[in-house]
C-alpha cells in the first residue's frame, strides 16, 4: 500500500471508528486515546507491520505540530481571564510549586530507575508533568462534580503546557549544547520568553480584530471564519518560528490575545477548531502507537512500569496534596484532583521535540515517555467514568454539604467561609414576600439536601451553590435576593 493511500486509510479509520464508538466511550470505562494508541501498537512495525514509521518521519512531525499548536491555541482561547485574575493562586500553586515538585519527583525516580543523566532526568520530569486535556474533557463536563473542583483541574490543563514548554526547551538546549556563552543564553531566553509571546499576542490580537472588522462590514460566512481561525493558529506558529522563537508559545499567546483583548472569534471556529484538533490528536495517537510498537522493546520494561506507577499513583498525588493541604475541601476532592493528571499526547509531543533536536538518547527518552503514557492512558481512561460516578454519588448522598460545593471558583477553595452574612428569620422572609417589592428567593441547597427534601419555598429559583456566580452574572442588580441553604 502506497503512503498516500495508507494516509487516507488512517484518516478514514479515525473518522469512522471515533464516530461509531463515541456512544460507547461516553458510557464505558474506555477512552479514545486507549482505542487509537492501541490501534497504533497493533498496526505498527512491532505488530502487524501495516504502518511503517519512525520517530523522525516528517508526517509524524507535521501531525504533531498541528495538534500541539491547535491544542495550545484553543486552551488559551477558552481561559476565562476575568475569573483567572481572581484565581491567580491556583496557577501559582498547581502550576508553580506543584509542577516543580512533580518535575523533581519524576526526575529523581527516572534517575534511580532508568539510569538517565541528571539533565535527561529533569527533561523527563518536565515532559511527564504535562497533563492531557483529552481524558480530562469528560471529567470537566460532568455536572455531578462541584464546579470548584472542575475549575481547578481545567486551569491546570489549560495552562500546564505554558509552564512546562519553556522548561523543556531550555533543557533541550542544555542537552544539545547548542548554546555556549552568556550572550547566547540571553539571546535564546529573550527569543523564547519575550519575543515568542509578543509575536503571538500581535498575530492573535490583530488577526482576530481584522476578522471582526471584515465580518461587521461585509458579512463573512461562518465556514470561512472557521477556516480563518485555523489559519490564525498556523500563522502564529510560523511567525514564532520565523523570528527564531518558539512557534508553540506563539500559538498559545495568540489564543490568549483573543481572550485578553476581548476580541470574539465566531463560535463556528471553536466548533471546527475542536473537531480538527480532535481528528489530528487521534491520528497522532495512531502514529505514536506505531512508533512505540518498536521503541518500547528497547527499554527495560519493569523499571519503566515502576516509574509509570510512581508518576501516576504517588508523585503527583503527593505533590498536589502538599499544595492543597490548606484548601477547604473534602478528602475525596483532594484524591480526585490528585488522581486526574493523565499523561497523554502532550507528553508524547514534548518528547518528540527532543527527537527533532537530535539530542543524545532522544529515542530512549521517547520510549520511556511512551511507557508512562501507555500506563496512564489505560489507568485514567478506565477510571474516569467510575471514579467520576463515585465522587458524584458521594457529593449527591453526603449527609453534610461538602466544602467544595459551597464555592464556584477554584480560589474559593482557599477562602474562609463568610461569617458576616446577614441572616433573616422565616417570619421576616414571609413578611417581605407579601410586600410590594418581594425579594427573589434562591434555593442554593446542596445536591444531597435538595434531592432528599421534597419541600420547597413557593416561587423559589433553584441554583446549585457552585453555579451561583454564573447565574448572578446574568441577573439584574436591582432586585433583592434571599438565599437559603441547609
């Protein structure tokens, strides 16, 4: 089979299999990364030999670039900047000390178990500290899970690569010894940390502004606005690379510019962009699976499996346990946040950057990363549905309102409960309801108490306690509100 026909066949497999299995994946302890990574392992040179590909193949490089650039851009566009300003402590904790602790923990484990050099160990630590939003997607959509917990996970998933990517690129530069003196390092860091973000902000902000003006004046059809958005992502990546910066950082900041400058892109782009990103990511999983079908046999299996178990089940939960030790949340919430840090395509893409840089032992580092990702894809893919159901049921059936249910933002997990809230008696509320300007009664009881109590105040409006902020943003400030809970 020619490479062209094989490429068409793989795209067909992605589209057909994902469409047919989507209903099963939503209900079963299964995930798309499990399916397509498994297909790659089966069809690769180490399996049936249908796909012949190496880590240096330009097709893999092209798919990887498009996937990572799209994921970074879309993650940035979906960030809620206003809320992020108040949630600054979460990125500072989970993406600062939390990420550093995970990097150091993974590096120590890799150094002891796999015999990697200190720089290689730190590089593995950075690569494997990146979390995959693909598996998290279904968790973040589950309304049974309190919004504050979902928000903490989404901020980490959305901004994790922004922290990890510069560390990976700096360690690659050290490993390849391409940079010599202090001036070379100053130039490299300036291009990476200053020029790349500035270029991304300019391309994203100006590009989105131009489309807004053109649409307002001429009326651009949705399908062309969607295509324009994809072009904006690729333009940001190309511009970042052209100035000898980093295209991926430029792509992220291009998406962030759309959010920061409040320049709206058509919803059609978000839909089309996410579908395109989904297709390229699943195709990348097949190709990486084919590459790993050979590379996994080149490393020590038992130490690599132990490393994977430590990364997934011990290092991340311990690191985030330390970060969230002062947070007001249940132990179930801490366990939930600590567990759901799946390693997936992002880690493989970052490891591929090491291969492209032709660093020493690059393919071995990719193989080690692949083993951890394989274990993570299975562990998190099979546990996402049952663990979410268990936690959701615990929230719904708890005899007391869990602390994470009382807040709607991640920063609320770190704030003490308001003690000076004015309270009124039942008699006073009854009198107000009979007045000419009655208040709006808001039923903000927890899920469990609401389900177990059939009685409601007539005319009251039901809003989950962790959704009050979103509800209030759409309401008039002129009418008084009385909220009652448990």
